[in-house]
């Protein structure tokens, strides 16, 4: 992995259901320039690919400057079939089922393109540039909480793809069998209980039921409800907003308990925009971990079975790289593509 080569240029693309970002990157200087735009889902996938490719060409022309161009990394919502590079029923990219994203980009750009799930890209960044680097660990599991919930896994320094590239879909782990409907067609998925979208939906449900006068009053002012607005309301003391975030933390704790029991890794990272509300989530999250994961109860820092573990025991932490993890991960994918499994 050429993460110390200052003469290399890569391009990273972070494709989301709401927005997309494209960046020029060198290992020495980091992100040189980024371009952000709205994802034009209503125009169809070909139009979105055209937008991405136009921005990629622009950044290559602006920043090549004698550098060795090492390729383009793309982080996309899943489920994603690899190595074919096709999307299958992505809940947050309506109209993209079966779309050959990798092939369409390579046809237009005639350059090396490395495609990964957006959560894998974020996990790679946290491993190579963030908490993994700081803590000196070789394996981690990451949940990214945004419009949906992504999941990336690094095992012994390599991204885990599974048999068809769909390994790491904990966002569609069932948390509550009779819970809210999810875009994937299931009920009670983590994505339907702990994403930014889920937080807003929870607020709308209790407002409609007449059980949240403070939030109803806030909405009546014309304020558009968002995860950030609800987090501020919780921090300002609104009890209903606080309970929404407590329930979100419980859902995360239930999911993480299962992941910890199965994987027994040293580090679990919570990223995406919702991680900015870690203080509102963490109390109920850790209560669920203590109740539901005997592996966590045995191996958390300071517990007897934690002796000799990397990081000093099982750790669950907010992401170090914040909202930039997905974009940075996409940027380093071309430098890292030989180290995946």
C-alpha cells in the first residue's frame, strides 16, 4: 500500500443517496480539492454517473501536475455485487437495481476504477488513517449511520467482502421483528431503527400520535426536522427527543452485541453523521452491550479476559475521521486494492 508516496494522485468518489463528493488526493498532502453536488436520483443512474465522471476528469486535469495517477476509488451504497460491480436493490438509490456501476464508469473514463461499498471505504479509512492507525490494530468493524446504515469489516488488515461482495450488511440485521418498515422490505432492521432517517421518522410518528408537544411546537414553526435538529432539541432538554436518541442507542447496542459475540474483534467504530450525537447514544448503547453480549462483558477494558488483547480490551468508539471517512476511504482504495479479501 503506497500511503507514503507523495508523487501519487488518486481520485475518490463518495456516492450517497442525497449527495455525492469527488476529491483529488495525494498521500503526502491529503485531499487537494473536493467537489460536492446533489445526487440527481430523479434523473436516473446514467445522469449521476455522468456527473461523477465530469468531476473526476476536472480534478485529474487540475491536479495531475506530473504526479503518477493511480486510479479512482468509489464508495457506493449497497448491496453491491463484486467483482462485477453491480448494485442490487439498494434501498437508498431508487431505480439502480442491477445497474452496472463499475462497468459504466470504466467505459467512460478508460481508467482503473476500484468500487467498494461506502461502508467498506469508511472502514478502510478508519483502519489505515484513523482509529486503527492510532491504536495499532489490524481488525475492526464499523457501522456508518447516515441516510441508511452501512457496515464495513477489516480482518487482519484486509477488507472482508464475503462470497459475492455483500459481506457486512449489519444495517439489515433485524433488531425488532415487528419494528418500523425498512427500504429493503423487512421490518425492524437496524437501518429502520438507528439511521438519521429513522430518527426523523420516529419523531414524526410520536408527533402524529400527539405525544410530543415540544417537538410538535418546533415543527409548527416551519423548522424542517432532521437528525441534527432533533439532537439539538435533546441537548436543550426536550424529553421526547432524548428518548428517541436513547432508543436509537438501544438499537445500536443490540446490533453491536451480536457483532461482538460473533466476531470478537478488538475495535468497533460508529461513524457517519449520527456519530456526532455520541453523547446522546452511548449510555443506552453500553447498557445493552453489558446485558446482551457476554463476550463484551468478559473482554471490555479492565475485565479479566481483556489481558493481552489489542487496544487493552474490546472497545466501542465514535469514528476518529467523522464525516470524511467515506471520502478518504474512497481516495485510498486504489492504493489498497490488492489488500482486500
